[in-house]
């Protein structure tokens, strides 16, 4: 039956991504008794973000547990975390989760809303930041640059968001900040894809707007802050569009 053949092919794809091309009994990475769920999560997350696990691939708990050589409990926890971070979705009750599909359409919609809100948040924030806010932004920028040099993608993105969070919060509208935070959560998988590619190719262009935004905030230059924010979001969106469009 075609359905079963396709399903088997997807499971083989998961197996290759997690345990390597060899079909032996030993997984390609070691799972220790502690933090097993973290290790399974990291392995699955890496496979998804690198494209080794295609969108729509099923993530059946028992199959994944067998592939990585663990019990089902840490796998359930790892898949639950993938769902929370937007890397997996549950297709229906009792049918398990599948790898999320990343689309250009969704990307465009998210970045359109982000641009509308974050440009306004940058304008408000730059006009109202305190010296302490600028110091916090400077510290976040330094941490981000260090994380980029050490190729720590998630830490770099966290620090980038900390810098912007400080700027936007200074604008004094907590509802606006809450909405932006939710958009960041939705957008994080896309951001990880773009940041991973930039770091792997030693492309510093993704990390140049932050120091400039910091300097605009230091000068209380709302016009420059809004311009830089718009350019940064446009550049990030264009980078991801190229990455997601099938070649």
C-alpha cells in the first residue's frame, strides 16, 4: 500500500537522522542515565533544524525510543518540548506528533506583524531609555557577540532578545511587550534556522544591527532606532525566505 510505504520511508528518515546511516544496533550518540530527555530533545531539535528530519515526519514515541536506545518516558518529554518550542505539532488525538513544516507564507505573516510592532516599540523605547537600560543593553550585546564567536546559537538569540527587550520595555507599554514576546516565541524556530546558517558560514551581517541599535539608544535617537529595527527585520526575513524557498 502506498501509505505504508511512505510511512516506512519517513521512519527510515528519522532513523538516519538520529542514529546515522548505519543500521546497526548502536546509536550514533551516547545517552547517559542523567538528563536523557535533554539529550533526546537536542538530537531531535538538531535533526529538525538542519533539515535531516523533513516537515511532516511522524515522531512516534516508541519508534524514536527504539532508535535512540532509551525508554519511552524521556522521549515523550522531548517531544512535548518540541511541541512547546514550535518544532513539532500534534496532528490529532492519539495519533502523535509530526515535525513542523516551515513555510514562507507563515514567515512573511509573522515578520509583517513583528515589523509593525517592533518599529513602534523601538521608537518609544529609544526616547525613554535610562542610563541603566543602556548599560543592560550593552551587557546583552557583549554576551551575544561572545556567544556568536563560540557558535552558541540559542544563547546568541537569547541575548539578542534581551537587548531588544530592554529597549522595548523602556517604552512603557507592557501589553505591546507581551505581544512581541509571543511573536518571538512563534518565530524562534525560524530565527534558529537563520542564525545557525549565519554562524556556520561566518556571516556577521545578522549580528551587526544590534551594536548600531545600542548606539542609537545611547544617543536617544528614536529615528535611527526605528530605521535600524526596520532594516534588521527586513534583512532577517529576506535571509529566511531564501533559505526556505525550495532550490
